C-alpha cells in the first residue's frame, strides 16, 4: 500500500523525492521536447546540461544511500528498477563525456545491442519502430501472421505463449516450436554468461567500489609523490597486477618468472612504442608462429650440427605412450654438448618389431649422416638388441650400446627385489631379507600416509616428507631407504609420543607392528647395511645418468664399483678380503653377469684412448692395475674395433702404429708436458694439445671420448612431451605436439650453452616448476621426480 505525503511518494520503506520521481519518469524521454508521463518541457539536446548532470548524480547517490541494505541484498523489485534506471543514467552520462570514460559508457550500448540481437527476433518480421527511441517495434508473427507491437519482452511472451503479459499469445505455434525456441534462448543465455567479464584489479577495485566523494578524499590522502609520477608507478603497478592475474587464472607455475623469454617479451614491449598492438591469437600461435620458431631453431642448430663430423654423434631412442595411448618413439642426437631432439614417430597401428624400429632408425641415420655416427643407445630388451644387430650389419662402423643405467638398475633389482622362483632359488635364499626390509618400509610409509590424522602427527615431528617413489624409477628401493634413514629420529619420536599412544581409532595390531619396526635397532642396521653396500652401484648410476660424456669411464668404473661393493660387504661381515662370503658371491655373480651381457668392444676402445689410464699416478693407486695395452681382454676388444672402423689396410696399419706410440709413450707422446698432464687433464683437451702428430688416432679419440652411455636424455624428453601434450591438451595432434617438443627441447639446449643459464635470476629456468619455491629439505630426495631427470638439482640453492 502506498502512502502519499506532501513532498514525496513512499515506495516501500523509502521516501521518493519529487526530483527523483521526475528523474525516474523522464529518463527514457531526455531527448524529446515533452515528457508524456509528467508533462515536463525538455530541451531537445543529446546531452543534458551540467546542472542537470550534477543534480542527477546527487540524487543517484542520495537514493542509493537511502535504500536499506536488506532490500539491496534481497533484490527488492521496486528498488531494483529504480537502481537500474539510475545506473543507466550514469552510464549514459559517462558515454557522453570524455573519451577516458568510454570503457564504462559502453555498458548501455552493450545492453541495447543485446536486446536488438535477442534470439527470438528471427521468428517475427520487424515492420518498423513505434518511436524514435525505445525498444518498441511493430512486428508480424511468422506463425500466425498477425501484426503486433511492443518490446522484445512482448515478442517473447507472444511466441512462448506466456499469458498476462499485455499481448495475446500465438495460437498457431506448436509445442515442439515452443520447445525449440526455449532451447535457442537458453543457448543464447549460456553464451552471454560465458563472455569475458572485466573484474577490477586490486589497484582499482577499491576506488571502483567507493562513492565519488570517498574516492576524491582517498585520492587526496594517497596523492602520488613527484618521483612516483615521474616513473608512472600507478601504471607499472597495474601492469604487474595484470601479469599476476595471467599467472593465477592460467594456472602457470611461478618458475615461469625465471624464464628469460618471459622477461624479454615485456622488456621489448616496454622499450618500444607499439600503439594498438594486439598479442597473437590462438590460431596464429599454433600455426604460423610455431612453424616460424621451428625453422628458426633449426637454423640456430646448424653450428652444432657442423661439429658432428669431428665430434661424432650418438642416437638415443626410447618409446612412450601419449595421453590418447598412441605409441610414440622419439629420436635424439647427442655428442657431449647436450641432447638434440630430432623427431618423434607416431606408431599407432604398427607392430614394434625389430625390423620396423630398425627402418625408423635407418631413416634418422641417413638424415644425420652415417659417417657422423659412433653408436646408438637403446634399452636392453630383446627387440632392441635385434635392432642393434640389424644396424651393425648395415653400418659396420656404428655400434649398438645398451644403456648402462638401465643395466645397473636391473642389477639392483636382481639383488634388492629377488623373486622366489625355481631358477632364482640361490639368489632368493641370500637376498630375500633385503626384500623384506623394503616391504616393511613400504608398510610403515603407507600406514602413516594413508590416514590424515597419522600424517598430521608425523608432520609435527619432522619437516621431511615421506616419499612415494615409483617402481619404474631407477634405484627406487635405494631412494626409499635413503629417505627412511634421514627421518629415523622423527619416526622414533612419533611412535613414542602421547598422541600416538592415545590415538585408538585404527588397527592396533598394525600400529604395534609399525612401532616395533621403528624402534628396532636391528631393522635400522639392516637399512644402513643395504645402503652401504649398494652405494657404489647407486653412485655409478648417478654418474652415468647424465648427458655428459662418460663412455670412456664405464669400464674402469664398473671394476671399481665391484671392488667397493666387496669391501663394504666384507667389512660388515668382519672378514678378510680373501675369505669366502656366500652373500658377496651372489652379488658379484649378478654384477658380472650384467656387465658381460651388456658390454661392447666400444667400451674397451674408449677406455684404451683415455690417457689417464696410462699415467703413473693412476697405476700406482692400486697395485693390481695395469695399463690398457697390457690387459688381454681390453686389447682383444680394441683390435676388433680397429678392424671394423678401418677396413682399409693402409689405415689399419697406420692406426696400429699411432696407438703403439701413444701406449708406449714414444715419439710425440714422450714429451714431458704430455706425460705430466695425462692424469688430471680432460681427455679430449689432452688429445687436442698433444695428439696433432697422430691424426688418425686423434680423430678417433675426439669421436669416442665425447659420447654418453645412457638413454636417460631420451627418457627425460618424455617429461617434456608430457608437459607439452598433457591431459589438458590431449587433443593436440601428434605432428603439432612433435613441433612443440622440438622447439621446447632444442631451445633448452641452446639456452643451456649460454652463460645466462647459470645466472642466479634465470638459473635452471626450464626445470622444477613451483618446486623451486622451497629447498629447505636435505639433498635431492625431496625432488625425486626431478633429481634423476636433472641431476644438477642436487646442489641447487636459489636466493630470492
């Protein structure tokens, strides 16, 4: 019920003043000479005078402040209509003002455009507008052919048969037509809601939510200093917030801020006046720009490829399945300067036989040049060995070399995860206790991690996390036990705490078992023993699981590793080295069998060309050591390599003479500087300085001494591939994914060869993601999912 007063009209709980009432009824007719609602004469002007503008704004805020907050929250209809009308006035005023307010004034234009483009207009024929302004039209219904007039709301009521809306419903429209029109309207509403809405930034949200008077007062209190104005700090702050919002809304890792290309992009934009610049769109990024960048990267890689004839090349290959379960084989080339991505092949629908893989390998060899090749590295499975035999038959000078890291990992599994089978009974009898210790560690980990309350108690006693290392990772058992040794004191404090004793909701039997194991000194002694005798094996994995050249070190490392394992076992058993140990005999048998199965003549050749192993310093470190030319096995395998690599008799005789001079330290190798620097100088540098008079042998040394021994770089590339072709981008075409991986991986290669990669602000910008945000943990174990991919993480500490 409305209550009239002398000076105003009550609407709900609010008194509407005459001025406000006049504004409410006259707003739609500001451009006409006469308001039909209140008989007020008006000036025919497209924009109101300044006095009216000021009065309308004052009335707007006075009415807004008078509205009860409860009515605003509840969306009181009368107040809602009044507010909507007043907001439209302010938007119109902003639109008629200066260009700086055009962003705000566009709202009214957008609203009128939405009405004009409403979805149901296509079901009627517009005959003409009823007035110069407003949204009323004369229209003819396409179903009943009757002529009506009204706004879009009446068109909608007529077509959708909504009664009591001031217009007769259409009697000719069918129910299925009504259903179709409702669906069209719903789709249009969904599209309108999905459009981008400008959310204010932190720097502008406060002022946008305050009334003008409050904004003016706060601006006076927060007036910028001359220095801030000179550097335009407000605009810089706004740009920072726009960039931060890009990170937040896109789910980008904060480590992206270390990316030098990210820094260069904004630095370039800030130093150039690019008025009206629009960033590249979706299609241009994934087509034109991607192909341009790929061609540019290929051009930048040419200087590295030009060194292949001298340095030699190793092709590494491995298989993987993308998010759509398509089998993919990738090929990479490496020569000591880092792995270069060559290509990835989609093998969907193909049987990966040794012949099929060999044909793919042959294509890559022909692309690189077979004369540049030294070896191919693959896994140790049967079909990969068959591929190696096929390639060696076609190209006798190219060797197939099994991955040393994979070989060592298989040896560790044979020792630490022995299976109780008929053929493995002897190994199981001696090594099953290691499997039991590892199983107990997994049980303790799962018991704590699988319950939030127990995990919360654990976190109170230690800051180090329990690791869940995948079985597919190299040395996963050793990594798990290393972590347990680090958190021993925290686990003991946990099971001895009052919280552990008072928590009774779980299986008491399992809790007692965990407590007994954690407090058992014998169990911890077994863990320490496992870590001690496997440390040499794990250390060799760490050395070989890199992209650095180490082919010339493998033979000597394997011998030293076996000897160190023997010393650790005999020390624990308190026996002399010449005594018999059943456990060591089993371990030794496993290690020797793995080496015998996977060693190649190329290992012996590279060992023979390392000058360190001829130095007196190295030979005197152990009385059992002999130089390579006096070792029967090494000499036999080296001669096989010379015969394969130099089928020409003249070249063969020449290489034998040059090697004899090198091994006997005669001729050019008798120089005192050459002899003194044999032990500590990098092998390739030594040959560059002192091997010029033996051209053939020097060239062979350059090619062999720069090669890796593992396929880890290829396996690491799957991390890049999964980063590019993730579950969120699982519809990415294989060819486009290959181009992205090519650009991503090879840009990393190019950047890692620059000094900027070692700079603190951009150090290792391409790995780690947000996990670089906190390196408080000890060692690399906290980053087990990265450490074996990026061994350099072991010693990286960043400063903010």
